[in-house]
C-alpha cells in the first residue's frame, strides 16, 4: 500500500482562512494539513466541453471551496450534481491566490446523519487539539469593523456568517440530544472497517479486497481510510494483500 499523509477531517473555513505554506499545507493548530477530508453540499458544478477540466464547489455551512480535477480524474467531478452531499478526500493546492482541493476520492452521501456525526467528530478533534485557543490569534487578520465573538461561544472566528453558524451548531446539538441513542451512535466507515477486521481475522489477517466488498464502503474511501490507519500504525500487512490490527 502506498504511504500517504493523513487526511484530516476539517471544516472548510479552517482551510480557506488558514495560513497556507508553500510546502503545500495549512496550519491547523499544531498540525500541518496537506490532505483534507471535507463533507458538504455541492452548490455548483462545471465540466469543460473537451472533458479535460472540471470542478464543483462544496459548502459545509462554514465556507465554500472548489474541488478541481483534470482529465485523469474527471470522473470524480462528473458523478456529482448540485444538491448532492459529498465526502471528499484530497490534496490542498493553491494557484493565483485560490486555495482548492484536488480530489483523490469522492463519495456521495445519502444519510444526512453523517453531517451531524462529522460535526461532532470535528468538535471533539478541536477540543483535543486545543484548536480554539490556538486560532484566537488569527482574529487580528479579520476586518476592523467586525467585533470578536464572546468567549462563551463554541467558535473562534467572527463576522455575520460565523454568528449564523453558532446558531446552527446550537440547533444541531439540541437535535442530537433529542434523538434516540441508536441514531446518534451512527457507525463511521473507519469503525465499521475495524469491527469487520476484528470479527474476520482468524489469526492470519483479513484480505483487503474482501474486507472492502463486505463493508459496502466506496472503494476509494475505504482504501484511503486503510492507508491512514497504516500510516498511523493502527494496522499492518503480515503479507501482501492482508491486514491485521495492531494489538
């Protein structure tokens, strides 16, 4: 399996408003994010007549960003349509002052619970990384007329759009509390793969291809998750084509 940098689940605002390095990453707290995983709605899409270039714009409720592909991976753009909820894994790039994503995998999501789950995952991740405290220093880059958000809020940027987002976060959290437990414990793709590996490994590992087929997870998404787990030392290959969890 090819070694890749971890694709971090991240809100789009933390990409487009982050400090992009010429080395190809955005600072996210103490992390250097060169591959990102974003979830949102497709709000516009275009494919050139000669089929050599295309893009779609994704909106996650915090900001928008373009997902751009060229000839070799244009199918990832063509399979989407306006209104789709998509989960995108890709590399960050910047050209002519525009920060965008070159996709490696695009999965169309049909279960809206994924949106709630992703927000909770990112909130937990920010708490663990102390992102809120680190990002407060970026307020000096905001327009002078905007006033800082009070400390009691759950976000760390300011302005009208963020204030709307605070209200949205509150609504989502209230909805989660009122939702039956079975709906709020939605199994993530990674958790599903781990569960299947545990149940199918009889001592000599699990075949990767069979695992992906049984999981019913998009092949590109599953391979990216497994690559990330390999890079993080969560799994290993006892022999080619098979994987095991590290105890």
